[in-house]
C-alpha cells in the first residue's frame, strides 16, 4: 500500500549528532533540535544487535502560533505535521520506522508503523492516540527485533511484522510536512520497554471550574509494568492551576479561569512523562431559587431508578453552554456525589467496585427538542437515598417558565429519592414508565454483571424508545438484550476513533489513559450474548471526522454471540467480532470494512448486508469485509442465503454501481477467510468482486470464495471477471451450508448449533 505523504524521496540535509548513547543515559541535547521540512536528521550510526531509538517530539514551536491560526497552503485551519523516526535508515528508498502525524491544536494524532522498501512504502499498523497540549513534547520509541517492528508513544505500544527484511543502517528522523523539534534522543537494547505515566482511566485533558479541587489517580510504572515510578508534577501556570502529588494521586486545585499544562514525569527522566491540558472555567454559580416546572425526576419523587437521567423542559429549544456543570449531592449531608460538565466528559462505565471498567470520553449533556437531558456518570447513585440537584447557570441558555435561565440552586429544592432496593428477578425491564426497573440499558447491564451469577440466564427487556448511551458488558454469560420491536428500540450514540482511539478494551483501576474504544457497545469476556429485536447505531459520520472508524458493536470475546432480528448501523467498521458469532435475519449497514475482526467463525444467515453511501466521498464505494481470521482451519466470515444490497448513507447519497468490493486483504499475520454461499448481489458489487491490490501479502485472498451467487432477480452471476477469489464446487460449498458445519470447530471440536427460535416471542409491552 502506497502512502503519498511519505512515498516520495526526501531531500537530504544530514545533521550529525553524537553516537549511540546507553539506554539509561539522560537525554543529551542541551536544547531541542529543529528539523526542517524535507530534512533527514541522522541520530545514531549503524550499530550491531537489536536496538531502539527514542526521542521527545513536537511540532516546531517557532511557527506553532502561525499553524494554530491558519494553514499557509490552504488558508483554512492548522497545518498537519508528519515525520518518521527510523530505527533503520539506509537511504531515502530503504528504511523502517514509526511515522507520526499531528495537527497543532487537534486533540488527536496517529502513529503508523511503516517500511520503505525499494521506494515502495507499506503501512503495517496504525495507532490513534491523544495528542499532547500545544507546545508539549511526546515521547516516541521505535525498536526492531528480528522482523518485529515496535513503537511506543508515551509508553503505549503497537507492533507489526515486516513484510521485507530491514535494511542495514543507522537511526534518523525524517521531517516531511512542517518543521518538528526533538529532544531527549537516546538508544538502547530492543528488549527494553519504556515506562508509562498517565492519568488512570482518564484522557490527558481535564476540565474544572474555579474553586474546584479534584484528585486524579496516576498510573506510573516502569517498563516491566510492575515497578512504581517516583514522580514529579508541575503546572505551567500555578496562578490558574496548582498541582501536588499525594501518594499516587495528582491533586489539582483550580484557582481562576484559564488554561494550563500539567507535566508529570518520572524523577530524573523527562522522556517518561505525560502532559495534561487543564481548562478552568468560571466558578459554579446557580442563582435560581425558584423550583421550575418540567423537571424529571419531578421534585419530591420517590422510587426513582438509580440510573435515572435528569431532564429540564425549557419553553423553547435551549442551547447547551460551553462550560458550567450539573451537581448531584446526597441530601442528608450535602456530600457531592457527581459533577456532570456541559462539555466533553469522561466516564468509567461499569458497576461500583467493578475491577475492570470501560473508560472513555462522551457527551453527558444533549438537547432533545425543548429538553436538556443530562446523563450522570455510571453507578453514582445508591438505592434508598435522597438526592439534591443543582444546575449551573452557565450550563444552558434559554427561558424556563418564562424567565431567563440562571441555574437551579441547591435551595430551590430539586430533590428525589431512589428505589429502596435492587430488583431480584432474572428479567430486568428498561424503559420510561413506572414499571421499568431501569431507565438505561447500561443500568440494567451493571445490575446483571454485579448481582447475578455469571452463568445464570438474564433477560433485559427494552421498551420502544431512543437510548443515547455507550454500553459495556464484561464477565457475564447467558445474557439477552431483547427489544420490544426491532425498529422501535434504537440504541444510538456518537463515538469514533477521534474521540476514543482504537478498538478498545476494559481497563483496571490503575490502567493508564482512557482506552474504552470507539464502539457504541463493547462486550468482552462473555459467552452467549444475544441481541434480539433492536437496532444499534453509531451516529458518527466519516465526513469531517477526526477518526472515521466507528463500530456499532465490538464483540471482544473468544466465545459466542447471537444477533437475531436486529439491525446494526455505522459507516466504517460497523461490526467487529472475535470468537464465534451468528447473525440471523439481521441487517448490517456500512461502507468501509464494515464487517471485520480477528475471529474464528462468523455466520451471516438469511441476512441483509447493505452498503450505504459514503458521507466523505460521494462517488466512492467501499468494502464489505476485512477478515483477520486467526487460524487457517477456521471458516472466518461466512455469508449464507443473504442479500448484498445498497442504499443511501447519512449524507443522502447512494453507492455508485460497480464500486464496492466483497473483501479486501487483512494483515500479513492473519487469514483472509471470507465465503459467500447462495447470496444475491446487487449492481454496486464490482465485477471483479474481490479487491486484491498489487503488493498485497503472499497469502492475501487465499481464503476468498463464493458459490451460487446471483443477481437480485435470482439469475446466476457471470463470475468470469472475478479476481483474487475462487468459485467453490458443490461439494466444497457444503462446508458452509449449515450452522453446525460453520461452527464445528467451537470448543475444541465439540461444535455449536444455535437455534433460530427466540427464547420468548412475547414483546415486553408492560414496561412502557
């Protein structure tokens, strides 16, 4: 795969630095080194053995202010910077390393593992990562051991296998787009991992209001992942933000409105650290003393579900403020229980005390018509407790009961009491009515994970409605989410790789940073999860996205998933599955690799696979599948008796004819196992069928096959123009002709033959 940013040759301007430094040496540069666009800075000569190169890198401070104001090339927005830290550099046509791409002022950056071989550049693996605050450095380490190329950005690792042998050579930094600065250059033995420091379960951006004081646990370990590091902490502006360390906690005190950068580093080693952007807004102010109408829960309510949402009904459509907060207090002692900010928030999703939670960014406040809807943090309220709510006047603008909104003070009396005890039944009900046990799907998931045995069957019945939330399930088997109706129950939220980079996983309490991933629903360490009669959608669009990958569902488990009579929507990476998954009479819609994963077997039976118009490229097509099946003996992704269709995307455009491919290659270390049997395919599928670009790995497409393919009218397709895949014989196609055969390898060969019948046909109408 060619990458235009780096594929062209570089103008050489060799800036020779001191020879190799020992691994434990302090960074040797007295001042940061400026590397101009198109230059190559030689950092260390060739050395024997397997080594790493490390440096602290940032966009050049000399023209950072200009970049933040305008892009001189286009006059619109900041300029993107790109550079490569090469662990082996022979010449402009032969090197291997890690490429960084960042835009000053953007919250996101990317790191690509890349190899330039005879002038052809291959991107081996990509990592989306949070960018440091403006003018702050981030530490990049690149190591090569045999053919394994690894990179760590601020201690977070990605790795890939080189397709070609690495060239002989030294170490260098290649600045391509825009000037970059580097500092703290050192090299060492490749087997050594760097330390990592970050806020635990938190991104490197925090928001407070003047007068607030907050404690943030810090994850700080040496490269072995176990040895704690001694820390230092400093604020760039103590008059705005003061910081102190109390054990493993960072204590932040907001003094006045403004911005500051907090630097946490290992004592004596600036290369191991983290830069945190702190924003301080005006002090909390809630002048309203009159209790307005249109509140939910209503003032004085009892038996309120512990996962309640908060609602304010304005006279007309309100505006969410750029700052301000909503605060929930325990009424008995006025202890602050939760602070929900009007801007970007962070949460660790799961039940109270859960060892592993899903940490991510989200929007806790949204506008629905005339309603301002507030989503408290996960599992903050207890049963049988009275609570008091106060709302900052800066959180919203609009009129409430004919008066300009000035907030709701604690003295106004917005109080409610939660239900006295948790439900004990194996069927949990989610919906807006009084009969519901929970208001949110995650509230029911938290209860199922915390209060029921792992193997005990639990059904969560969901009433028709829109549920705007990000979901997490871990460590619970035999769980069914069943909607009242497929189109009536819509679980839909915004999430993407720009907000929460990566596929994501749960994180322990001392894990660094927010790593919950870009899916709406993340399920892991779970068996026999069933999703039935509901729709799950990721509302992120590729157009204008900081990171267009955006799963609706990520089934991150080696066990079993069932989706029956359900719908899944996104644009890119709609469904990511591991293990064994069965989709029956289900719709999956998207446009770029929208079905993918490192799986064993996924069967899409009697289903619709719909390519939708790309909001970012109106005339572009896409790919249905990218398989990364883990074993050559596994069937991978199988489509049986299904319809391959097309339709309009979120921008309204449809998919052009002959623009879409059945699959494209995965990775050099996985298997491209994709099979279509007795499927109808519309005219958007390219006559060639399979996308097999030049330079693909040797075994790319070796598992691509089809049999019995027809057009929408039922007539057999002419497969003479197919490329990359093959046509199965009738005998070969029987391997994929039933659920029992597709899932024959499950549980060491014991097999799995799921039933199409629902456990219960009754719709949960009682929870309306």
